[in-house]
């Protein structure tokens, strides 16, 4: 597909070819992008296993979104064998970088005991980290934990404060919980 552009002969390569070149040179963001293309089947044939291979390369270089995607894949068994402990490990790596959605998912894993022993206190720690970044679902879950005294001391005022933060972002369950508290 070569064509002249402003007097210069150029050849357009598909974006996947450019990402592959950069990915093969170790560029983490290109590795992530190529993984996303394989995951979605955009510009390449959809291939979840190939996507996971590229996500892993990016994740091992510290790409938090790739780490999060690997956590999701190990939790669901999409493109890799389902493995709760492996999901926890990848979520933790992303969460420790401040990735709010990974912090929230880590909280859920501790709350439900998936891939780790059930631990309300640890769930509250991770929900709080995500909640402090404005993540409404984490704010709601933290409010519910205070309301029920699950992993934290029962405290209706603290529950209401977290429900309010989530409700202010449009979280319907948080609005309902606030009405219940009044």
C-alpha cells in the first residue's frame, strides 16, 4: 500500500505491525496495546491467549492496566487457566501502584475469600484506598462494611459518610442505603 504523500513515497503498515515492532523491542505500552488488539480482535484475529502473552510482558514491566487485565483473566479463566491466587497476585501489583479498580477488586477478593482467606479487615483496607480516590463502588462497599460492622467497627455515621460520597456520584444503592439510615 505505498502511495505518494507530499512528494515522498510512503508505505502504510497496519497499526498492529507498528505495535509489534515496538513490542518486540520491549516497549511496555506497545505490548499492552498489542495485547488489547488481540483481546478485542481489532486489526488482528481475536486470540485471548496471545493477548495474555502480550499483557504479561507489559505487566512484568510494571504496566498497571496490564497487571489488572491479567488479574481479571485469572479470576475469570479467560485466555488462561482460572486461578484465584494468580488473580490476587496481579491485582495486588496493580493496586500497589494506586490503580483504583484493582484496589476495589482486591477488596472484593478479600471480602469473598476468593484466591485468599476471607478477611474483612483487609477488604476494608483496599476498599478505603479505592474509595479515597473517588471510586463510588468502593465507597458504597466501605459504607456497607461500617453499617454491618464487617471488618471494621460498626459505625452508622461513618457508614452514612461513605454512602453519601457514593450517592453524590449517582450510586443508586448508596442513595437507598442513605434513605434507610434516616
